[in-house]
């Protein structure tokens, strides 16, 4: 049995992200990083990226404003709230739900603790709705 090419092992979330990220970004930056996701600072570096989708793992309720700013910039956000305590997660989801309502966007639960918030300019379909 032959070993699979590492690119074939990429996860679904990485493939989705890759399809939305500006094709001019340098993918080598991901390989150069030496720290784990838990050791990195929250998503301040993302603000300069010209992408249609942002993946965010907030560490506190205070990160809600940055995520809302991305939504106001017409960027979809995948939000993984697994790092938050239940009360902070509830407050963050309430705040982002209000933001989505104000901009006529949509929110979908992808998995436990993972949500997709999308502005109306980036419609999101699902297999259930596709006929």
C-alpha cells in the first residue's frame, strides 16, 4: 500500500477555507509556524487578509466585536466556541446573532460549538435545501 500525498489528507475545514481565501496568499506561511493553535494570540493578524471567510476561535466574549467587524466587512465567519465557558459562549452567540440579524445574514450550526455566520452577500446553501 502506498502512502497518500499529504495534500490528500487535508481536512474539510481546510479545503473550505482554502477555496475562500485570496489565491494570492502565500501558503508557505502555514508550514513555517512553530507554535500550536493554543499558543498563538487570537486573530489580530487576520485583519489584513483579503479573504471571504474567516475562521475564528474566540478566547473570550471580548473577541465578539472583532468577529462582528468581519461580518460588517461582508466576510463569512466560522466560529468555534469550544474554548469559551458556557456563559461567555452564550453571550458571544447572542451578540453575533444580533449582528447577523441587523445585516440580514444567516447563521448555521456546523457542529457542536462550531457556527457559520454569513452576511447576505455570501449566501450559504445546504444539501438539505438543494433539490
